[in-house]
C-alpha cells in the first residue's frame, strides 16, 4: 500500500516512524506499510492537517447538498469545519481520534456516488439558489415548505448510498448470481431468443431511443413513429388483418382488451357472455377471469371442440390459442362460422413466429388477433416486459384500445407520421374512453420491429423452419425411444408426449436438477417447446436425460420415421406471400442496420439532445447503471415459470425492492404486478373494491377522479 503526501499536507512529525518506516523528507514521502499502521498514521496526519480536513469536509458537504445519505457524524463534521480558523486545539483527544476516523472514511469513500451525477444542481448552484430564496440550506427549505406534521422524520430502509454505482452493481450481481441459468423448454408464450447485437447496443442500450417522450408532438418524433409503423405493418402482415395498433402491455391484458372491444361492438346488455378455450395459456385465463368479473361479463372456460356455440344466444365472443397451450394446431374455420352465425366474434391468440410458417388467422375467419412479440428479439426477463399486439379489421378501428400511428402529409406535401387515432384515450374522452390502456410497450415494439427488419422476410422464414425442425427432430427421437406424442404433424414448436406410467411432475423435477426445464401438462403428460436459441445438441441432451429418468424404453413408434425438413404440413402451411415491403427485404449488413437506426434516432428529440420540459409519469430518467443489468444473462434468460430453485436471485431482488418501496411509501405491503401506471391504477381500485367487499360495503362502486389526473 503506497502513500504520497505533498509538502502542504505532510505533517512535520516523523511520519515515517509512525508508519513503521524510516523517516524521509517532509517535502514528499513514500511509505509501504500494513493497512492497520497506515490507518493509524493517516488518523494522526489528518488531526494535524487543516487542508486535508477541509477536503474531507468538502466531500461531506457535497454529498449532503446532492442528496446523498449523510453519515451520523456529518453534521458535526460540517460544523467543525465551517470556519477556516479551527485548529486541533479545539478538540479533545478523543474527539480528535473520532473525527480523524470519520474524515478518513469520507476521504476514502467511493468516488462514483449516485446522487451527484443524477441530481442536476451542483453544490454551488444549490447554495446560490438557497441564498436567493432566503434559505440557509436545503434542510431549512424543507422546514419552510413542508408542514411539520407531514414531514418524515424516520430514516428510510434503503441500501447505503456510499457504496457508489459500481458497488451497487456488484451487490446486484451477487444477488442475481443465485439464479440458475438453465436450458428452457417450457414455452407458454415465453421463449429464448437471440437479440441481435446491433439492436441491443444501438436501441435497447441507447438513450436516444429509451429516453424519448410519448410522441404527442409529431415534429420531434418522426424516427420512433416510422419504427412503430414498421411494427404495425409487421403485425398486420403476420396476422393477415387490416390494421394493428402500436402495441399493448402483454398477451393476457390484450385478451381482456379484445373482450372489452367486442363487448362495445355488440349489445353487451343482451350478449354478456364470453368463452375462453381451456387450451389458452393459463396466465391469460387467470387475468381474463378477473377482468370479466369487474367488467360485468360472464366468462365461460371450456372445451371449444365440444361446446355448442350456435345455441349460446348471450355469447358475444370466444378466445382460442393458435397453436394452443399444448402446442397443437387446429383449423378454427368451423368455430368461426358457428360464432358468426350467432352474432359473436372470434379472437385468436397467435404466436407471431408460428405465423411466419402457418396460415394466418384471417384465413379462417378471425375478427381480432392478439399475442406477444416477445420472441422477436426481446429477452424473457423473467416474464416481462414485452410488446403485445392487437390486430383487427378497419371497421373496428375506432373501438380499438391503445394508439395507432399513421402516415399523413406535412404542409409541404411530404410524407410524415403522426398519432392518427388516439381519441379513445382517457385524457381526451375521460370516463367515456374505450380502454384503460393509455400507453404501450414502444421500446420493446421497436425492438421487435427492428428484429424483423434485420432478419428480413427470408431470415424470419429460416428461423421458423429451424424451430419447427428442432420440434420434428425431438418428435422423431421420442418415437425411436417408444414415447407417444400428441401429434406427428399438427404442431409448430411444442411437442406434448406421454410419460405414463411415470409421474410427469416427478420427471420434470429430475430434469430440473440437470438444468433442463420442461412443463408438466398433467400427471401423465409433459411438453417441450423449442426456440431459435436451441441447437441440435440440446435435443440430444434432453432425450438422454429423459431416458435416464425412465421415460420410454419400448418399441419404436411410427413417429420415428417422420421427416426433419422444417416444412409445415399442407393443411397448415402458409402459402400466400407476406412482408413484401422494401424495409423488410433491403438491409443485409450490420452496418446498414446501424445506420438505419441512427438515421431514425436523429429525427427524434430525446434526453441525448435536450431536456424535455414536460413532467409526466412517462419520463425516462433511468441511469445507465440501473439499465446495465438488463443485458446480463442472469436477468435476460430467466423464464417466468422456471422452478423457484432456479430463481432465488430474481426473487431476492424483487422482494428487496418491495421492502424499499414499503419503506418509502409508509404502507404495509407492495405489489410489483402492474405492468404500467394504468395497470397500477386499475389494480389499486380493485384492492379498494375488495377491501370494501370484505367489510360489507361492496355496493360502493363510484370512483371520483380529478380532471388534473394523468
């Protein structure tokens, strides 16, 4: 440990002797000493060095003025150094030692403290502002502006700010390191994906994209709106529908929005039933049950194969999954005809990558198509966020939730983009709004759009063929092992198979111990879902692990002979051309992609160019340090339905955030469930409703909202 002290700071005492080293010149002294001896030496030096004391006190004042957490002895330190005339004689011997230790701690603390870099005013500016408005300091300002009866006195239960930004990242790294990064075959709407590096670096991690404001002002939002036009075009082309919105929050809430949209289309007073297939992803069913209850809709969950839809006169619509949650594909033409004959509508929740290879829902009569674009280059992130989509016909445009970007002409006659339809939103129509969704997952929608632009139409087809080929290979290997599958052709990426007489949950647990995550469908069946991140070796490893768990062992089955060519059967194969637009077929290199994204970025106003003088819940004032972990594999590659033994780090991180928010807000509990401010408001109202019901006041169902609210 080497120490250098300049002549104006060095003590006149034999410093070298104190440190266990021979005395050197007091002009400049170098010393190699053990840490304990060094600390004692510095303590003695600081007691006798006014300049160094002033330096330490300056650090204390800086931390205090910029909002950093003040050590217990800060007040004493600031007071003691308020005058340059203080000398060591003003302190007792014990006080000198205590102060030297405190000053040493301040002197050697982290140099990358958060507050000073992320709160705009400098200490000098804060001092000047306080002087101009007649306050001694920020503490005095708080006393004058915030009534004593509402001021918070108790300390916040938050991490020590003195660890700095790098220390905070190290702490978070130690927490998420407890996660187990397994190979996931769970599916259920969440898939591994390969995020192109050029998109990760130039969009996800680029403040020119993630700090831009909601595009209310078209003149400063042309770049993002062009990208969202690409997203809307992508969704419309994949689904075969006429129009798509600028994204929604997630697939489950998109299903609920579709249900509400259909209720607005029909007479919901006479048609107040909505059907959901039991083969829809379970998380979507759970959310729609809750939404339907408070929407006044009777939700019916059942088997769409056996239900007589023609006799259900109160039915307004039905939701099915394509492919379904077991991985099977069905032609819903008959269901569509039955619903339409009864004045009801068909909603289809569709996998966008499957739509690259299979017939679009428009070809079998879908009225609304929803889904998640997560597997288009957006990490799983333990379940979110990702951009959902909703597509429908033009006649339903004014009933759609969310926003729609459209192309118009500027005053010079040049093409320009703008928010074409947003009149349905709360801030304009208030209680008559058609949806409580007043936002979108635009950053993630941009990522999905750029994923399609980068891979081009032919690249998306190649990815889809690979994924289906992996599922075909797995089916063939199971057939060789004597394991029966649900279908040998009517699937895209997910294969369901029978493990009887073994227990499915037991088999899944055994494979989890080998870092292989599958899904138990019931007591006898398991499913495995494949994505672009999987390779042929993963199939070999998975099949070997299943055999080791006792699965199979019988004679080979006919499925052992299926072809592995990535081609869909004619019954389901997509044949009509799609995504023929130039933007999805012109960019071939990483350099071209980088230039395209940069060109769009230059058309926008974000915090990389200017302050945005608007106060709103959508301001993106995220620090680089807080966003850096979003690219860590321990964060990106976690499936939301992975076993708890694999997600200890994630849960510890989330639970600690809940504790911090409980401390900050003063409440007793906190939920991180809502996916946006609008969802949080909705969840809060439901909590109040449930509370009132629990005390026998469930009839109170009126909510007063000020016009000044978002």
